């Protein structure tokens, strides 16, 4: 988990830096399409973080729940998250 956690934090910090850049772009009245391109890149980066976290959750927490006989609860929880996407 530690390696995955480091990857997640690293990717989030990169996204944070990009978001701060977008704020500066808006403040400086940058070209709208350039701002949108940056925002799309941020959204893609965050989607990748979502996938990394979900994959780790499936490999750890869900796997543990299944071993403990709580597969229905684990599946329901994951499905609720996927419905929000």
C-alpha cells in the first residue's frame, strides 16, 4: 500500500499544481480554449487517480471482505461508487 499511496499523493500534487496554473490563467484572462485544455488534462489525471485508488481498494479491502464472507456488502459499496461516475 505504501508504494500505491506514494503514487496517489504524487499524482494529486501534480494535479494540484496544474489547477493552480489554471487559476492563474483565469486571473490573467488567458485564452478560454487554453484553459479548457488544461482543465481536461486535470480531469484526466484525477480520473487516473480514481482508477488507481479503486484498483487498490479491490485488491485489498474488497478481497479481505470476500475472505470474511462479506462479499455482498463489498460489491454493493463498489457499485454505489460506480453509479456516481
